[in-house]
C-alpha cells in the first residue's frame, strides 16, 4: 500500500481486533497525503520500519481510552458544538518531543482542530513555558488530551535523557537498545533521535548481533562468526554484523580470526568492561585496553554500567558507540499539561512548585 490513511473519525470502531494496514515504508511516509500540510513540525523524521503501523498505534491508544463509548464526562458536561483554545504547558525543564506525533493524533480525532507551536521537536522548554496550543471543538480536544500527553511526556523524557547522555558521551555516539515499551519501539527510538542520539538496530531483522547466548549455542565465538558469514553469503544478504565480547581473550580471538579470514563483521561490542568501584567511580582500564587492541579495525560499542554519571568517562576511552538500555526502559516522563484555563493552571502550579 502507498501509506496510512487516517480515515476513521470519533467515535472509534467497536473493536480493535479488525485487521489494520501494514506499513511497508518509513513511518515518516505513513501520513495521509491530504493531511501533510498539518505536519510542518516534523523536523526530525521517525526511523524506518518495514511493518510498523503508526496509524494502528494511534487508533489503539485512542480506543484504549474511549473504547466504543467515548468520553462520558465530556458528553455530560460539554456542549457538542462548543469551541475552546487549550495551551501546552511545560512543568519542568527539558527537551520536548512528540510534537509531530501529537499533530497526527489530533488529526485522527478531528481534522478540523488547529494546532500551533512555538517550539519544535528537539527544542528546549523551561518550567512554566506555554509552547503550543490547539483550538477547535472542546469535546474532541479533551478526548485527545490524555493520549497526546502520554506520548509527548514519554517521548520528551527519553529525548531529555538522551540529550544529556549524548552531550556527556562526546566524542562517542550514544545509542539506545531494543529495551523499549512493547508496541512503542519506533516511537521510543524516534524520541532518541529527537534527543540527539543515534538508533541501534530496530529489531531482529535489520542487523546481525551475535550475543552471548548465540555464542554459547554455536560452541564458541569464532564458530558463531563463521556461521553468520556462511549464512549471509548463502542468503545473498548484506547487513551490519556485530559480535559481543566479554573478555580481552575473546577480543583477541575475533581479531586473529578476521586477520586471515574475510568476514562481514563490522562492529565489536565490549560488554561489561566498565567495572563499578566501591566509591561510586568506574574503572575503564579494561575497556581502554580492548579499544587499543582493536585499533580502529572495527567500530566499537561499550555496553554495561552506562549511566548519566559514568557515560562521560566511558566516552573518553576511544569507543565509537555507547549503548544504554536506560534511555528507554527506565525513562522518567517530562511533566507537560494541556490547559484551557492557563491562568488557574499557573496559579496552582506555583502553589505546588510545578510552574
């Protein structure tokens, strides 16, 4: 198919079990052509995935909240034709992310809603800043509100931590992992890009990563590499290949094998070579030794014991990449709200020290 068509209007279908289209393209292409002019804020495109259904994720999130009934509180309290203006309010400092996705959600609920922003994905926001507004039918704004905020707060939390870690890791490049929320793989990884990081493999399909369990089952690290090379050749496939090493001996084995055998190997992971010390510091001497052994023959990736406090020291060892599962699996949402009465919201925020 040529793209996702955001064709349904609220209320949502009675069931979310009906078949949905599968996207055979980058999610950034999965936008209804008639709605493309809405999405001027997509300054950072989402990563590519061959089957990710962005429209389906949005519909599922909306259906999860409203089911086939809709918002009964809105029905009871808000006249169906009332129009209002609501403002996005940052309640803490950070990097905002999810603006382009918010537009997609508002468009799915009600294409007539007008959304305006004073910030773009990847920009800094500070506590108390009004950085966007949506205007139109009050009922539909309130229906979309929580779904929009759930995505934006999570994405902004990921982007904020990514920005901090990416800056601290320099000159190394920060990567996330596959430790993402189920169903939100592409969205979580999109937030990493917005925060200034780089994506690791999207899934099991787009890169060969030989990890400890593969090595154990294959009967050793060289057997595993040899098997991968044979498989890629027989299958006429070309893709990146990474192998996980846990000791300097394994690093030496890999270097020896690839010095006299042609291999598709392109990256060596140096796993848990960062050793935590009792005083809270880290010992990176083993990691440095591994990087020196490899001496630029392959890209290198440090993994394990990566935190905001340790990433700078790791980045000074000469590794190419540093991967951190914490970017997505331990994310703390950035506090953002959508308020119609912004004066009252700010008054309450000052009282609670949140604005």
